[in-house]
């Protein structure tokens, strides 16, 4: 497969890409997901700490990346080598984000994800049996309860990974961040590590099953210390995290950050709203 620079995804895709995806990549990807999901489910019968299941998920991620023909480059890899207990937070562009994360994070962690993923076959089985943490973002009371469960996981010495947007973006630009990661990090008194994925939106955007091979970048920022933050500063820490992930994203993407409205425009909007 010829390597191409990252750029906008063609619409429609070239015929060769559509045929390759329909008859080779998509069937292999779903078969690999079913196979490794079943393997993980079987492994859960014999172990309780989830280490073997996590190893299986890492292999699934690497196999999935190979099937998609996407080379992955990691910037800031030194920020992953410490293996420190932290909340690792990343923008969410594509269904392929999770395989790429598993393939490139070199230590065991647990995922904090939407509770409805636990209902999916194979994926839900792995999530449930391997100790991942569900969050109900539709129910505030249930969300607080599940975030408290995530805090316990952090305090037990297990790193957590989360997509702060709560779902995949349709535009390719990061969406508004939820404050769950900041809440967990402050409560557990652990750092937040900002991360940005670039290219997975062009590879496999939301609402499509056709792969378009492009180079993928995973940019890892320096950990943000949360020991000086209080629970009253959750929104402040969320804003800082969002700014840092967006900085990493636009630093490595062909996309430009959306222009911020001026003070005059904000004032006009507020006056019209009144």
C-alpha cells in the first residue's frame, strides 16, 4: 500500500479503497475483534487481575492497526515510559482510536467509557470481564457513582484512560470536554496526561465502515499535576486539559483550529440573547 500524507478524506473514496475495505479490511477487522474478544472472555475465567486480558487487547490493537494499513508515530513517548498512575485523556475521533491506544500504551491500564458499550457483543464481554469502568453520562447521579468507582481504581494503583468528549466527533475537530477526568484526578490526587490522536478521523470517521489508510500520530503531552487543585477547580482543570489536547492535536494535524470569537462578537451574542 502506497504511503500518503495526512489530508482530507476523499468523498467518495477511490474505488480501489472501497473494494479493499469491503472485501478485506472490514471483514478481517470484525473477525479479529470477535476472535480476540472471545479469547479475552475465555481468559477471564482463569484470571482475576485482568493482565492476560489486557495483553490480548494489546495484540488486538496491533493486529487492527496492521489491517488498516496505518503506520503510527508516537511523539512524547517519554511521557508514557514512567508508567505512573494517572488519568490518561485523549480526544476521540474514530472507532479505531481504541485499538491504536491499546497498541501503543506500553503498560496495563483500565478504560473509563460510556456504559452503553457494555451492551455490545464481544466488546462488552471484554469490558465487563477485564475490569473496565463504565460511566453513565446520561444520568448525573449514576455518573457520580461510577466516577467514584474510577477513583477507587486509581487509588488501588491502576492507571485509567478516558475520552473526555464522551463520544466521537463528526467534524474531526475536538468537541467540548466533560469534567469527569478532572473530577477523578483531583479526587484521587493523581496527574492527568493529555494525549491527542491525529489521523483516525480520516481513517475511519463516525458513521462509516470504509477504511482509508493514512499515517496516524499519537502525541503525548507532559503530565499535569493536580495536587494544587481543589474540587472547586474541576472546570478550571478541564479547560486546561482541553487547551493542551487541542494544542497537541492542531500542532500535528493539517486542520486549523477554529477561530475564537472576539470580545465584541461575544458581547453582541449576549445582547441578542437578552
